[in-house]
C-alpha cells in the first residue's frame, strides 16, 4: 500500500508539471483546432517546452501503472485528485492564472476528499482486479467515448456563435475527462497483463486484449482535444474538471468491469464513497462562465 501511495504522489507531481509546461508552450502557438489534428501534432512537435511537458506526462503514465498494480481502482483515483492542489499552485506561480475564491474552495474540498480516500485504505486487504471481460469493458467505454466526442463538438459549435457569454471551459473539460476516463481503464488493464517476472512473455496476451487499442485511441484523440481546450481556457479550471470526471467515471466503471469489491467495513466504505461524492460535488458547483468578462467571439 505504501508504494502505491508513493507512486500516486509521484504521478501527481509529474502530471501537474507536465500540464503547466504544456500550457506555457501553447500560449505562444497559433490557434489550434481539433478539426485539424495533423496540424495540431505538427505544431506541438516543434515546441521543445511542450515536448518536455509531454515527457513529464509520459513518466506520470509509467507511475500510474505501478499504482494500479498495488491499489484498488477507487482508492487510486482518489489519490490522483490530490495533484489538483499542486496544479493550482503551479498555474498561479508559473502561468499567472488567478483562480476565483469559489475555485480555491473547490480545491480545498478535493483535498478533504483525498484525506478521506487515504483513510479508507487503512487496514485494507482488498483484492486488486487484473482483467475485465471484453464485452463489459466495451459496453462501458464505447458510450463514454461517443458522449465525450459529442459534447466536445457541441462546445465547439457554441464557441463559434457571436456575442456568446465567455465560457470557462467546463464543457471541454468534461468531454476530455470522459475520454481520459476510458484511457484510465485501458491503463488499468495494461498493468494487469504485465508480469514482473516475464515482461516479454506477457506481450502476446496483452495484444490479444482490447486494452492497448483503447489506449492508443484515447491517447491520440485525448491529446488533440485536450491541447486545444488547454490553449483556450485556464489550466487551473480545465485540468481539475477533467480529472474529476475521469476519476468518477473510472471508479464507477472500473469497479464494475474489474469486479473490485468495495470495503466491507462500514467506516472505510463511508470514507471511500464520501471522498468520491465530494469530488463530484466540486464539478457540479464550478461556474460555467467567466463572470467578469464581457461576451465575445471565440477565445484563443
């Protein structure tokens, strides 16, 4: 358990650093469009600072594999939310973003949810799921991917309207969060197929599963959509909402797909579920529009 918690905290540092570096690099780039993914990738590849941010995210992915091998999926996602506190600090210090008082209070609630989830791990001997039935996995993931893409398209259409009220980017973040939620399930499945004693020998079974293909699909689409959204909106808003949506989707769908039982002890169950509910509450109470900015066209 200790190694899993440590790996989750390392992943949080890497993810927060990576997102802030990417946001900093995006500020000096031409406007990105999700409708032109090839152009997006070419522009990103030309920015050394963005590449450094992407490398940090890749290392965070490696740490995430360790977390999923040692902690239940619900607990792991609760720990990942703690990185939002560091992200708020970095976005303020490095990017000059100033979150509202309401957003700062939301992060405080997330911090409380982290404490509750960690407390729910005390004395835990819960079984760690390794694989999920392909039919169940796809039944959960395909609708989520479709909903994410549809929501992102709807947000793009609204962004093109004249005299619209400026959006904070919540719709973009929810859409990307659904895609990354599916990606988290794919990472969980990949981690379960990798054998420490025979890494190469586990490759054939991994390739016969849907996990690597889901990971490639969500990784590619999530990259283009997230960078477009991150360029247009504040990182201190986009990343917390995206992370919260991905967390809740992963906990609910992952617990079902990988058949990981929740804690039997009533107190630990209350702490685990309470932490998730608090994180979801943050998403539902965040403002959808920047109140202090007059209506305008598409923001870049």
